[in-house]
C-alpha cells in the first residue's frame, strides 16, 4: 500500500519561488502561464502488515506534525491501494 | 484552467532526503512507514485565452525543459479542467 502527501503553501501565503518560475516561463516565450505555485510531494510506502483501520489517521498525523508546517502550509493525503 | 506537474526522482536514483524522512518517522514511533520518496509539485494556472489544443504539448515541454532534470528526474503532467 502506498500513500501520497501533497504539501502546498496556503493560498494566502506569498510563494516567491513559484512567482519566479512563472516570471521565468513568461520570459522564455510562454505568456499563457498565468501563475505557478510550488509545493512538496511525498510518496510513502506502507509496510504490508500495517493496520488498514488506523493508517489514515496515522498518515494525517504524520502530515500535520512532520511533513508540513501548519502555520503556512496545507496538506492533502491520498491513500493509493 | 489549471495544470499540476509532479516531478520525482527516478526509481533508480537514491533519494537521501526521503530516506532521512523515513528513518525519522520510524524513530518517532511509526514503524509502519517502509519508505519515503520526496518530489516537487507545481500548480500552474493557465491564462483563460490559451489555446486548448497546444497547451498539453506546451506543458510537456515546460516540464521537461524547465521544471525537471531529465537525467535524474521524471515528471507527470495532469491538466485540471
């Protein structure tokens, strides 16, 4: 079993890295790119014996406590069977 | 229209950052985490007037040339209507 965790800056937080990528792409002849926001992405492999019932709660806790900074970031957990 | 681009290290490339996250999680009482691989994630907003026909090819080119290093990374483009 696998899980994907996507961590992105909250909409209200300025993302200078993404803004720079967008500006660079515009300068490289891609005016159709209006905005870019960059985030992190974790592919987590779960041991085969792990309890199916508790894994969603565990992953949520891991994403909130370790993988993201809840003050400025939000996360999304997706379990891939 | 939006697009998501996911950039991850190729399976054959060592990911020390992901390995460190996995080891840290194991040490924090999460033995069910077998492995972690970390990647990047771009949320791209496309200008409303952009040509629908060429946008897929454009995004593919942007992902290959700018957002990823094709020697060690692979990417996936997902267009969100």
